[in-house]
């Protein structure tokens, strides 16, 4: 029979080593996944690009409406004179 003073630390050491090895493998897998995701553009950046284009288009249309209002105001002002 194995002496408990030797057997308990031995079993605990083996379990701890197994847990640490598994954690090391999981950490390596997670780092590889993060590196793979960082290399490709995310969906959020694509959405932001579309959003920027939409805001620019709205700004252009708003400026056109403003120019039309200024033109009509000038025409109406010229009629009064």
C-alpha cells in the first residue's frame, strides 16, 4: 500500500498537471481563433462603411434641397421688386 503522505500529493500533482496542460491547449486555440478573426474585416466595419455612405448621400441631398430653397427665395424676392 502507498503511504498517504506520498500518495495524496502524487495524485493531486497528476490532476494539477492534467488541468494545466488542458488550459494551455485551450489558451493556444483561443489565441489562434483571435488571430484568425483579426485578419478578416468584421461585419461591424462593413456596416460602418455602408452607414458612412448613407450619411454622405443624405448630406448631399440635404444640400440640394437647401440650394433649391435659396433659389426659390431669390426668385420670389425678385418678383417683389
